C-alpha cells in the first residue's frame, strides 16, 4: 500500500490534523506534508539531513497500533524492518 492509498482509504475520519516530513523512494526531494480535515498539501525541498520519515497525526479516539501498521505498509520492506528494529 502506498501513502496515497493510506490517505484515500485508511486514514481514520477522526484525524483532524497531520504534518510531517516524508521520503519517497522515487524522489531525492524532501516532502513537507500538511493535512487539515480531508485537505492536504505537499511541498518539496532539498534534504539538509539524512532522509527519514516523520509524521504526527492529531485526532480523537485513534488506534496508534493500527495507524503504525497501516503506515508501515506504505514503507519499502527493508525500511519497515529497519523501523521495527529501531523501535525495539
């Protein structure tokens, strides 16, 4: 599942705001993501630090474990494994 698929079909309605820095394998650019309600925007910029993904979701009655699982499904398999190892 890609990030667009997550936004379209898996993002809970109870997420009101989100923002973060995203790294997509297809691009060398840093994506600056902002979401308010169902509207979102992505701007691009050069990375000034090693690329990574950072995302904050703000909402009510969210299931953090389900959100982590859905977002991990957006990652390349090697990145998801690295993330799981780093979180342990």
